[in-house]
C-alpha cells in the first residue's frame, strides 16, 4: 500500500520539477544565448514483493511480483542554440560557431555565457549583463570608440581616427558543453560532465568567430516546450489520480476491518 503511495509521490515531485523547467525555458525564449534546460529521466530501482517460483497450492511456477520505486530526474543539462539574430547595438557580439565568453562574476568566480551584450562599466571595462567582467579583462580608454573584429581583437580610438588594438577576447571550449551547470543570470560553470575550459582565439582550435551587431539566440523551441508541458501535466494528473484511488481503497479497508 505505502509503496504505491511512494511511487505516486515520486511521480508528482518529478512532474512538478519538469513543469518548473519548462516554465523557465518558456520565460527565457528570447534571452540571448540562453541554454534550454533539458530533463532526463530514469526509473528507480525495482523492488521485489514476491520472488518467482514460490509454491501456491499446486502451482510452482509464477512470475516475480514487484514495482518500480519511483523515478529520478536530472536538470543540469543545457542545449544551446546555434541561430544568431541581428541587433541594433553595434557593440553586441555573437559567436558564430562553438565557444563561450569567459567572465568573472562580482565574487571573483569564473563563469561562462553565450550572451554577448557587451557594455562599458564606469571604469571602461567591458562587461556583460549582470556586471560580470570579461576574462581576460579589456578596458576601453575614456571617451574612445571601440569595435570588435571577427578574430576577437578589440580596437579603440578617438572618434574619426583609425582604431588600434587594445585587447583580445578569447572563447572557452568544452568537450561536452551540455554538461555545464547553470548558476543563474544566464551564466554557467564547468563540471566533471562538461570537462575543463580550453581557451582559444576566435576562429582557431574549433572556436567560432565573432560577429558584431548580432546576438546568439536562445536554444529554446516553443513547440517542443508546449508538447513537454502537455506530457508533464498528464503525468502529474496520473500520479495524483493514483494517490486518490489508493486513498479511497485504504479508507475502504479501514472501514471493513473496524
């Protein structure tokens, strides 16, 4: 009896987490460089209630009786989009191919993103949304115009004069980008599943080139999210129904025994 309730509870909890992931994906459908949160499921261990071959009357052959103890789910998986979208901001930059911008957050930790919405902070340092600094850092001299070349070279100079190189943007490559862990604010960190970051100049070692006046699109497909939402809601309802039926049966048995 309780095993059925535990399995149903597991189904409800997993379905709820799945629905939360879907809601996050839909909300970030237009977020530049956002990695879709994927959900991976696996069955829990099989619990044997009755071993096969027990004697029941004259019958000595009977199947094993048991159940699956719920389900497990992983959400630390991201699917990054490959599409680029035009931007009216010439300082926005997209990665045309593989790679991530490496940044340092406010607390000094290293993180990675595909959101290339670059801007200057009060000291002229190039930052990304949320205030994370490009790593290695690049600082634009006060009052100068700046631009980024496809190979990652950052150039700056007074208005109307030729621009000169002042820094270089590197891209981080991973053996398994889908193994990165989301840490919020469209930032990701390396994990054992992703492997360590390998820094490369844009256009080398398999890294993509940079394209200014553009941004990487989100990896979310609204159509697939709607399908997943229907499946998740159905699974949630089915698990809730199992709990309801089990409760009714338990109440009936209690009344019989009393």
